[in-house]
């Protein structure tokens, strides 16, 4: 019986092992190669800020280094294992270089520690500016984005904090122009309280980062905005004819009074807007009593809107009014008696015009209308 020798053909075994290793490396790199991809606008979290603030001063991040681009180098399969939220970028004040005010940036990817080839931030440092504290009180404006449900518009907006106290670097506090609580009203149809996003702007209307600011009111309570939703409706413009009759001079009549546009789009609380059928324009404001002839004028419709009603488009308040007041005219139209054909006359009755060859029909109305009637009759008879 031959004795087993583990060192027999050793060179062939080493060659086979090397070949298997190389083959495995080849398969891995072909099926799951290493790639490099950028992840942009990753915010930097400052660690141990008390190292600076404990000295009675504060800091702000400058030169747009509060957000960085992270270049990740890893196998392709690993890019499916994390999202932007898993990329953690920090700058520890304990490592600040006092001579340059630069704080080195460190990058980690949660859940994949030790599995990533490299993760590098660009720029690689946060640059800060150390300066005194300042505190300011600012009014809070409101704003909204998005589109509400069709048939509704946004009414009044009211924040739960009308003012806020903001603490931060002196130069930043002094550069604040306005503070806005912004809400998203997409798809809304009912009045509700919504959580707001705080936005701060400088005097050139550029956004200011909140990273180095402390808003006192928001330390314990979220900023909320009450959003009033209003229904919309197209409403007819009208006037009261009885008012006009009392205003027009004797011997004259109103031949035309029209509005352009004849309807306006208004908004209001649902119960108010549903009860609104028309908007009455007082005739005394139109000066009908002083008109003889044709007049076109432009009026502001806003004073005649009922309480609780407003225009959907604030700049659509002008309405063109056309008014025609004519002198009452009497026109006689002579008609041949033989041209008159009685209708609906009882069988035992008849109509006679003894000794008359023609009948005169008198028409009363505005000069233009009676003239038109006479001309039309003349063309018929």
C-alpha cells in the first residue's frame, strides 16, 4: 500500500491555488466592480460647538462650506445598500485649527463601516468665522406653496408665533431682513393648522442658513400656520331697475346698462359664497340721472363686494360699464287696413274699419329703437 504524501506535486497545487484566487478576483471584479460616485449637497453637522461658545463668542460657517459633495468609492452592489440619509458628515470643533479657523470634515456611511473603499468630502474642511453673539426680535411673515384643490383658494394665514427671537453671530443677525413661515397647501380644501418651514432672508433676499442660529420660540414648540381655505364662485353683476326709474329725467328712458365682464370670480367662506347669487352695483354711483346719450366708464367693483367676499385676483377689480339713456320718442306708423289679419277672433265677431283705408300705429321708446321699428315696418309694408 502506497503511503500518502501531502507534499507530492506541491508545485502543481500552489499553481492551482493561485489560479483559483486570480479567477475569483476576476469574477468579483467583472460581476461587482468598484465604482466612484458623487453625492451632492450633504449638510455638515458641527460636533462639540460648546468649545467655541463657552468662551462667550459664537461662530458661523462661511464660504459655502456648510454643505459638501461626498465622493464614495465602493463596489457597485454596495451603492444599493445606503441612501443620502446614511451619509454622515461631521466637523468636530475639538479639531479646529485656530490659526486658520478650519475644521476637518469626517465622513461615515451608517451600516457600511469598513466595507467602503473610501468616502471623501469636497471641500475637506469647514471654514468658520468667530464673532460676538447678538440677539434680535423679528416679525414672522407667512407664505404658501403648492396648489389647493380646484374650486378653492388660500385665504388668511396666521402663524402661532407672530414674532421670534433669534440668537446667533452678530453679522448674521444684523443681515436678517425678514423671517417667513412657509406651508404647503397642495390639495387642501378645508381650513387647518399646518407645520411650517422657517425661512430667513437677508436684505438682498438671499436665504440665510439656520445652522448657526437659535430660534428661541422653536426650542420647545413647532411653528404652525393656520391656513384658511375659501371657496370660489363666478357671480353676476347686477343693478336695481327701480332705482334707475327714479333717477332718469322725465321724457327719457334707460335703453342699455351692461357690465364687462358681466361676472367676477370671488372667494369666501363656503357658507357665505353659496348664499351669494349676485352683486348689486348701486345706480347712484353710476350717475345715470345725469346721462343723456351713450356713456362708457370704468368703476372699481371692490366697494360693492358683500362682507366676507373678496376677489380671487386682487388686480381684477376694474369693470367697464356701458350706459345708454335716450329721449322717449313717439313714432306713428301708418298701416293699410287691408294688411291687418285678425287672429283668435270669435266666430260670431268681426272687425270693421268703416271709412278707413289705413290705421296709424303709435310706438313709444328711445329714438334709436323707434327709428329702427319704423324702418323695419316700412320695409315690410
